[in-house]
C-alpha cells in the first residue's frame, strides 16, 4: 500500500474515494478514528492508501479532477 493523499478535509477524501471507486480502484483511508484522540477538532490528517499497482493511475485521476498534490 502506498499513500496517495493526506488531508484534514473529509469532503475532499470522500470525493477522492468516489472518483477512485468509479474507476475500479480500491482506496483505504487510515486514521479515521484519530478524532477521538484530538477531540474532534479535525487537526490530524487522514491518509488515503491505494495498492502499489494502482498508484500511478490513482494519482492521474485525482490530478485530472483537481485533487492532485498542488490542490
């Protein structure tokens, strides 16, 4: 598994997940339950992971939809 995206924005993560699932790429979001430790403030970023073989295509999909590293 490789890290594709890191964000504190749950909407961005949900959109990225939907885009990837639409293309048949399974994404797994880590650190979802860390809000318990931080008091639900949304300060700790969540990490989206994909399989190694899907990383290149997943990056291209997110970049094409304005969610790439520069976003």
